[in-house]
């Protein structure tokens, strides 16, 4: 019979074992009941004497666990647990966040290869570190940090569910950004150049980006029920921060909205093709690539080859950092308003940035102040012909 003992400052019984190498060691039984702990210790000792395989050890422990608790012991694979975690989180997160989690999980499973179908308990900190190292060769440091953060969440849940004794990603630290991102605002001539090569829908999205300062995904999801022409404003909830945004319509943007074709369905999107793209994938990657092609056509960015060469990293490779992108319209709107002498607090409220200077819960920005701020932006909208079609009745 194996011996068991208590350690100081521990409520559990420990099994005293002699390993095949002859070395003496102790292992916690994680049991406070002496009888149950003794059974576990005996099984541990039997296993060390027989040089059992990992699969045999799993069967022994599983049978013992069932005998003691009356319930089966779960040995889930990495793939199965990641999928169950995603299913569990789906009703708890926004669709955009769930797509984000799903992409990060799928990337780790792809990296694991055949090991994705092994027990989740076999994943170690060394595995997570190796994954981080490989990913840093593929994508930027901030992207890798997001991936590691997601893994911490999944493995923590597995630990809470009793499948792991330790979280293998918990002690894996974030990496520092290796390349310095240089972002800037558009100049007005640059914006006019992009508008000159854009189709009608992209012209509209660009104007929405400038005169609202909002993210591409949020603008692509706008429908006519977000537009209140009577109050002369747009209302929506941001997908990234779940912030309620109420943005007065600048005169050039109101003029643009009045050119958009629409029917009587208030759920009809303002920008149908962009709406379908984001709704289908949950991401703005396709739209971002389209906007880059517009900048290239306008001579503001180098053209990319349609087919990748041997030296190109491909879709999964590290992306080159561009000084300007659709997101730069947020910087442009911010810069233009601040240069016009608009209060930073008003600008931050319009753009949707939270900071120590302003909080939506404690500071109220008057609607007229925001309208004045947006009307300080220059009119860069191209001349439009009025489109046919009735607008949904304003709310």
C-alpha cells in the first residue's frame, strides 16, 4: 500500500511515490478525504511500477474517478474544447467579437496541426511560446498579442472547467511592437484624388468617414433606420465599443444622403455592397483592400500584384504598414476640427474616443456644439445628380 501524508499549509493529502528511476517524489491527490486519497495513491504507485503508457494511465485515472465520483472524467481534445468555448461565448459577445475569437482560435488550431485532436491537457507553456514565436514571423506584434490574449481566455475557461491544472498561456507575456506605425491624416487634395477614382458607393462611404469620423465597419452596417432626417442626425451603436453615437449631419453629408436611392424599407442598407460584404464575413478585410486599391489608382499607394510572387507573404503573411487608410479619415476629421478651434472634448465625443478628458457617462456635449463642430469641416463632396427613388419616412 502506498503511503500518504499531509503537508504544512495544505488541506490535501499527498501520495509518496518511488519513480522507475528510483527517485522519491510526492504528488498531490487534490483530495481532503483520507480514504479517497489512499485509493488514488495506490493507483499512482501501481502505475509507476508497471511503466504504463499515457493512454493506459488515462484509462486508470478515468476508471478511478468514475468509482469515486460516479461521473465520467472528461478528456477533451483541443479542437473540441475550443469549439465548445466559442459556442458558449457566442450569446455573450457581439457578432464582431465572436468572429474575432473564432479567427484567433482557428489560427491556433491550424498551427497545432494533428495535435489539435490531442487532449487539451497536453498543451504546455512551451507550446504557447513556440506559437508566439512563429506568429511574430508572420504578423505584427499587436496582432500576436491579441492572439495570446484569446488563448489565455480559452485556457482559463478550461482550467475553471477542471480540464487543466494550470493555464499554459497565463504567464506568456505580450510582445513589444517591433515596427513603428506611422499614421497620418489625409490632405484635402488627396481626398479629392481618391473621390475622383471611386464609384458612387465608395464616394458615399468616404464622405461618411470624413463627416462622421467613424470606423469603416460601422458605416458599412448603417441602414435607413439609423438616419433621422427630421432631427438631422445619425444614431447607431458602435460595434467595437458598444457606444451609443448620435452624430448631427454636416451639410455636405446631408446633401450626400439625399442622393442615395432608397425604398420604403427602413432596414435597407445605405451602402448595399459594403453591407453584404461585412454581413457575410463579419470583418472589413475585403473593404479595406478595395479602399487600398482606390488609393493606388489615385497614386497615393503602390499598386499590389494580383497574384503573389515567391517573395510575397500572401494573405496570411505580414502586411505592409500604410501611412493612410480608411481609418485615417478619423484622423482627418479630428485634425480638421481641432485646427478650426473646436474643443478636444467635443471632437472626442463625435469621434467616439473615451479618455480622461471626456466620458459619455459624466460629460454631456450639447448637440448644437457638435453640429457646429461638424459644419466646420470643408465641403469636399463631388457634384451629384439627384437619384431617383423615395426615401423611407424620417422618424
